[in-house]
């Protein structure tokens, strides 16, 4: 069958691209080997947030007395939490099925592979192969958990994020290797429901090492307060899984000393690797570097008519990035005059408690780029809304160019900051200055007032500190 557009992969990059293509009058097919919505919807963004919400509610119940409420003894039902998470993911996947029908997109279940002549060969679950032709093809096959040489994932004692969401029983002790978004989110979840958690991070900065140093420092302090063992600037040398438990050898990169930590399960959260093997890239001569498909600013590969978006390309491996890339790519294919994505204005969000959100330059990166900067910080301990809500942890930190007032970056840690960061993203897109933010009246009492107050602090005009 012939199409205008075929998309391989139905994740947060693939299915929005398919919908946008249909809106623009294209005949579209989408190929998916597992479940519509991809990893993000089925095994990533959505089900993990359901688990995190269960953990947060459990913490609320445990601290109900702080809010003047008396409740009986509570306990975490791990199985019920997992079941709720899977139900949420299942419901969302059905929602994508509805969107495909609504937009008259053909869904082809099977494994897609590029072949010569702008064709995709699809192998279904019975091994039957069928070829489809398209004017344009988008590769959106996403990524999977990165496997470290010292941590071969066996799915039982050494697990990836997928297994971490559906463990048959709650572990008593867990070692989390990697302190990026995936690592700290699972560390929070399991610690909150009573698992003894150790986090091992290779980078010296510690937790969430890609964030501003002040954010890392604050989260480390709060996680230690929760009882987690944080081992920064350390590496896992080996894991002995022969016995009933795991014996994890952790080496300090500072002094070379080693210690053995015993646990029930090890979670490898060392990042994401692209799904670019066995999809026909070599057959067509599509250029890759370190497994990533090389594309231009409009996601065109070096082969005419073949495009790639999302985690298989060198950009940030984030769901909202994949969505933006997919939509822009399809609009370019349709002949629209599109503006390339500004990757320095992409928000990053981590949904542990407290949440983390950031965009733009860190303080260190702004200085390294040669800017003379103004930095302002406002703690949520000084926020009326945060205190009333019982969530005074964290702060908002803003960075401005001292010469022109350009908003270089913002870094937040606290309750609901993942909802607040969009204000900064929009303001930066509109090239708003610090003085304009100072004169933007924020509602009181809200958590978002902290953005205005942090800006005021940068300019020496803060009121509530």
C-alpha cells in the first residue's frame, strides 16, 4: 500500500507527528511493534507519575496529623500501587488508539524496517512480512535503558526501569545506579513506601548532576533527611548475584576505596540508548554517530525522504522534545515555513518529591559562556502558599544577563515547580527581561510568586526576604 507518510514508532514523537500529518491532508500510517504510545506512555512518563502520586499520597496520610487530621494506621499496598499505574497507562494507550481512528491514521502492528525504494518492511507477530511505500518516512523508534558492562540486566536481581514498575513484591533493600531523572524518581518512590535505598552516582556533583549545583545540593540534603544513602563520585565495579541477595561493590572515585552493599535488587538507571539496530539504516546508508541518527535542523537524514526524530537523534531524550520535533518535521515535509527548535529553551522536569524543573543556562554555564550575570534566589520557606500547603522545601533560582536583562536560566526545586517552569519558557521565547518580570503582577498567595520574588532578589528589590 502507498502512503504520503509512514512513521516507525508510536511514542510521543511518532503519534503526534502522525496526527499532524493527517491534519495537513496526508495519507498516514504508523507502525508499532508493542503498544500505541510507546515507552513514554506505557513504561515511562505516565505510569511512573502514577507510582509517584501513590507514594506522595502515602506520605500525606502518614503526616496527616501535621494538617490537623487524625487517621488510623496506614500501610502501603505495593501491588495495588503497581496495578493502578498499569491501569493509568492502559487507559492512555486506548486514548491514542482513539486519536488514530479519529484522524484516519492506519495503524500497522509489527516491527518496521527500512528497505530501498522508500519502503518499510513490517514483520508481524507471526513472522509474516509486508512492504509499504511512502513519499516520506520518519524513524521514531525511541530508546531503551542503557546497559552498563558492570550491570548486565537480568530482569530479576539487576533490573531496568520497566521491571522496576512491575516487581512482584516490594524489595526491602535497593541500590539505584544513576542519579538522573529516572534514578531519583524511583529512589523517591521506593524510599517513601519503606524500602531502604542507596543511590550510586558516577559524577562528583551527586544527585541530578546535569542540573544547577544548588539544585543537586538541595535534593541531596532532602534525600539524606529521608534516610537515603547517597554515594556520589562513585562507581559500581561489579554485582555478585549468586546468593539470595545482591552484593554490590562500590568504588569511590575520590580515594579508590571500595565497599560492598547488600540488597535485594539493583536498579540500573544509567540513561537511555537509542533503538537504531536492525531497522535498515545500514541498508540505506543513513549516517549515524555513536548509534544516533544524524539529521539537519528539520530532521532530514542524509537520504532524501527519510527523517528521524526523538531519542534516536542527538537532541535531548525528552518526550516533549520528541513531540515538538515530530510536529515540526511533518510541517516542513508539508512545505510550511518552520522555525528550528531552540534547544537552549527546552524545559527539563524531574518528578521526584520535591519536584525539579529547569530551563536555559545553569549559573556555571552562564559564566563559562562569558556572561556577566545577576542571580536571584527565593526559598519556599518565605512563601505563604508553600507554608500553608505544608511544602516549604526548595527554592526558585533565576539568572539574568546583567547588561541587557536577558533571562538566561531558571532552576526550581519544590512542590509543583514542573507546572511553574512554563512561565519561564514562554518569557524566554518572547525575549522578556528581568525588569518586565518584576512588573508582571503575580497572584497571591501562589507558589509562582517565588519566580517574581527571585527576580526581585536578582535586582536587589526583593520584598519578602
